[in-house]
């Protein structure tokens, strides 16, 4: 959201490894929700990160920026390179992964575009892709809510004691406690320290 105020177009340069793909997958729905056009800068194999590429030659970095791809296109290319989409199993794996990304897109026209692209890439009908998408949406079980961590009274006291200990040892931390009402602390010894 903060970046959206500066630009509606954001380019990311992640590695093409599993971590880079996962980071891109997480970024796509976030960018879609806030209305940012997200593109991915692919680095040549000769460089592990932008810094290394720039040190080789600034023009190589500029070329990489100029050839950036929309994030979903980049993800689909990565998936198709990892799966043999000439086989039924490869098509199944590719469409499952691709549709998981497409499902997170906020814009229905953009979703439709990528559904058609996935269908074309695997040589399937758009109807089959839409059926798979709707079937996976209805079969997805809702996630269990995360239960708040239950802290015992002694754990809470320990955390407060740790914070107060830091304040006693470090004068710059004491300022954080200057405006606090000592009555909010549960133990008399803690109130005395504050």
C-alpha cells in the first residue's frame, strides 16, 4: 500500500529458485488487492543477484529490467519449465499450481485471461480449466483459525520482568516507561521498579 502511493507499477527481482517462486506467489495476491501491476525481473544465469549483475555490467541490469514480465506470466513460465506439460501428470501438476495463483487475482478479467492462457499452454479446453478451478474452490476446506497462544501467569510475569530488567540496565529504554502508570503492572515489585 505504501509503494502504491508512489507508483502503480512495481518490479521485483527474485531468484528463480523455489524461494524466489514462493516469494512471487505471496506477492501476487497482495499486489492484486492493492491495485499494483507487478512485474518480475529475471536475472541471467551469470548473476545470483542484481548487485552481482550490475558489477558485471550496468547495461545487463538495464536489459533485465527492460525485459521484465508480468508476475503471473513469470510464475507460469517457471511452472511449465518444472513440469512436463506434454504428459497428463505434468498437465495436472501445472494446472493445479497455475490455478492456485490465478485464484488469488482480484480482477475477473485478469483471471479469465490467465485461465485461457493456462488452457492454451496445456492444450485443454477453457471449460475444463474453469471446471477444475471451481472444483478446487469448492473442495478446499476452510483453514482452522489459529488459536491464540495461551500464556501462563508466570510466563507473563517473566516477560514483564525481562522488559523491566532491560529498562534498568539501559537508560535509553527507561524513557519508554516514563509515561506509564505503574498501576498497570500486576506485581507490587514490578510497580516499585517502574
